[in-house]
C-alpha cells in the first residue's frame, strides 16, 4: 500500500470521528503551546540579561573586598555606588562566621598602586565610598558618594552623559550625578551647574554639579544612585578611608582574563593569602555571563520539564483515542486483511493517524504560542521564539503522536482476519 493512499485513508477516518479527533488534538495543542511559550520565556529572560550585561564592559575588572566565601550585606549589584549606608568599615556576612561581624576591608591604596603597574593594565581606579546628606533648593536627601579617578571613570564607563560634562583632572569640588538622583530624588529642579551642599561627617561642602549621567542599564562602573566626585577630594574629606573597590581596565590588545589572573596573583602575594583563603573577589563580565547562563539554562530545563507534563498527558490522550479506534474498527481491519493487506500496511495506517493528530496539534500549538508570547510581551514579560524552538515543538508533537500510536497499531496488525470479521 502506498504511503499517500495510507495518508488519505487516515484522513478519512479522522474526519469521520471529527469530535473525538479534535478533543485529542486539543491535548497536543496545550502541551506544545505550553512548551514553546515557557521556553521562549526563559530565552527572553536570557536575552534581556545578556543585553544588560553587554553594558558592563568586556575589558573591565572589578575587585571587591571579601572572598567568594563571603557575601556583602545591603550593597547593590556590582557595588558601583559603594557600600550600603553606614558601611565605612565594610560590614559583611561570612559563610561560616556568623552575621554582622565587622571586619576591616582588605583593599588598600597600595594594592591599587601595585595593580596599576601590572602588564596589560591601562587604568586602575581605587574607589572611595562615602555617605552624606545633599541639600538643594530646600530638598534634602541621604546620598552615596563615590570618589573616583576622573580619567579612569571616563575610560571605563559605558554610560553616556545626559547633560553637562564628565569630571576633569583639574576639578576639585565638582560632582556628576547618577540618573536616578537627578530624575527622581531631585527631579524637576535645575541642577546642572548649580551648587549642591553635601554634609559629610558633620561638615558641609559645596559641590558644583557639572554632569548628569544617563541610565546605566546595568554597569560595573556606574550606579544610578551615586554622586561621583574626584578621588582627591574624597580622600581629603575622609583621609582614613580605604578603597571600597578597585576597578582595572585591560589595555588594548590585552586579554581581560589574563590581566585578571595577574591581578589575582599579585593580590594573593601582597595579602599573603592562598586561593583558598583569599580575602577579595575578582569579577569580570565573562564570569557574570557564565553564572547567568547556568541559571537561565536551569530555568529553561525547569520550565520545559513542567510544560512537558502537559504534552505527556496529550500523548496519553492520543493513545486512548487510537485504542478506541482499533476496537471500533476491528471488523474493518479484518476485511482489509482478508483482502490481502499486510500487517505492516495496517500498522502504517494507524501510525499515520497518530502522527497526524500529533503534527496538527503541534502546528496549532506553535501558532497559539506566538499569540501567548505576544500577550506576555505586551505585559512587559520578555519572550523569544526562535526557529529552533518552533521546529523542536513540531518534532516532539509528531514523535508523541507516533509513540502513542505504536501499541494500538501493533494490536491492530496482530488481529486475525477470521476473529476480526466475527467481532461484535
């Protein structure tokens, strides 16, 4: 029997049992739509995070106090804006030492000077974090200040200025404000080139706002919530303060990972530590991307596994429909075999029916997933449907149909013509 004839015969049988066929197909539709939509959700999250990480800077290396066995309490991602309020001494939580234990930050300006001299390092920026109260036109706010090397900040930052200019080498009491400060905290005020009074440790200082940063979209070197001032001024205001973090920028042509490895070796030597006891953490965009990829891969696996349950349920529905079809068409199978149709031909008939149910359900499920993804996107949830994902959904829907129809098809092929013709 030709495959085309078998397909036409299967189509006629499915059309004759239209309601049951569509109810069975519905199970496949739900399963495929669930798988494609949920995996597209994981893909969208991964794409959005990757896009944000692209703004970190491939040549920037961040060094923060505390080894990888410790976790800073209260800081923002990357600590670009410095430690949390009141964290001059570097409050952190040890993985084995309890909570809230006050420890001296291990990074020093001498460390930064040593790292600046390493091969492949273009800039080394030792950041000083301060807390203060800013006052402008009667509005007061608690703010985080970051003392930074103006040249290093300009070289490393991927965040453009919304207005004004960057800090210059000759600036003293000048300040550049993060996006959220001038768009939320002091919104609606004419800030640029105005004097802002900032009180630090009980002493008031007048800073001129020379620049306003744009939104960071995720950055190593810049925070939306910080005010950036020259490092020399920050050190003069609080001379006993050590760096809260150090940023390195790899020189053009130098491999960032190699520079990070040299920095780690140098700090281990300076601090007289081993890799198992190191009291600092080195982070690059590549290490963050690797961690994020592991998390999103697990998310994809988890969501795909949940959605696969509904597809399995749909497969059980296909198997049930095919078993019922065999029972209802027992005499028909006996007639076909009496006319000379072989066991393989009978098997092919039922397998094509099962595969058709799976494939039709897969096609409709894929189209439904496009609609669901568009709805999620309208609600602000990132999704990404790729060609590979569409083909995967169609492939699995057909496979589920075929696998679910194997046993009923074999049962039909094994019927004896005489017994089948006598079946009531």
